[in-house]
C-alpha cells in the first residue's frame, strides 16, 4: 500500500473473495470510507500516488500487454497510459518535484534490478540512476532529492537499509540485521527513515549516528 503525500488516503491492492481478481482500492482516511479504484479484469500492481496526491500511477496488464497507467483520484476519467511496454518497470516513488517516476527496471521479471527514472510525461528516455550487481528494491527519493533510500540484498543475505548520495555516489548503510529489512520511507523533513524489520516498524536517523529505534512491535 501507499499513503498519499497529503495524508488523505491509502491506495492498496486487494483480491476479490469470489473471483480472486486483484483490484486497487482507496481508503479515504478523513471519511473512513473504502471504495474501488479499478475494476477491469486483469492484474494491477504497484500503485504510487503523484506528489500532489491527485492521481495514482500503477502497473497493469489488461489483456494488451503490461503498461503503466495514470488515473485521477475521485474523478470519473478512465486511466491513461503513462508508459507502454512497461513489463520490466516496477514503480516505487516520485522525485519530490514530480518531474520523474523512480522505480526498478528488472532484468529477470522480479521486483529488483537497476534503479531508473522515467520522465513525468512518459515520453522521454529512461535514465539509469543506480546500477550494481546487488539486489535493490523499493527506491525512495529524499525530500531534498539528494539521496535515494532502498533495501539492498547482497548475494543471499537479508535485505539492509541503505542510502545513496546522488551527487557523490557514496553509499551509507543505516541498518543491518539478520532479519530482513524492507520498504524504507522518508520522514517529511528527511531526517529519519522508517522501515520494516520483519513484521515490526523501525526508524533510524539518516545521519547514521544512532542505532535504529523500534516504533511498533506487531507481536505485542
């Protein structure tokens, strides 16, 4: 799921109990209402609200190949194609100014690979942001656009939370544990990163000076 930048709604993927078909749903947090966001037959995945929270980008296969679509929240417009032939792109976040989508370009059909940027209009050349031999997923751009946080797996080890300075290329490991760490999310001021360690929620200061702090223990 993703929380919209304005904090008004959650966008999530749910499966119909009767048909098993996956559809996107919107949870209006102010009115406590859940509604269907998509209803076409096929597979929808990886919803990411735009920085202004007015639209949601997602990946879908509706019978004519995998594409990235953009759809307005609370409107009646049909989804518009953002990027055609997008079977290798896993969307994850937006640049803070909304100029490009940041995601993973997979080389083997999984959810990890090269970190790339896709121009907002969907017509420009996809650019490489980070490329290594490690498994990298869930890239999230910092509020000041200086860093990318992601979870990185080296060989067969558990995922760790790292940041990459986009100006210098310097990589900093902010958390390392035997349990898998995933889904980093920046605080609004960019001073902390929230992430999951197993089923529990942690946060860590982005200056790396203090150890991760437990925020919520799902086992309690």
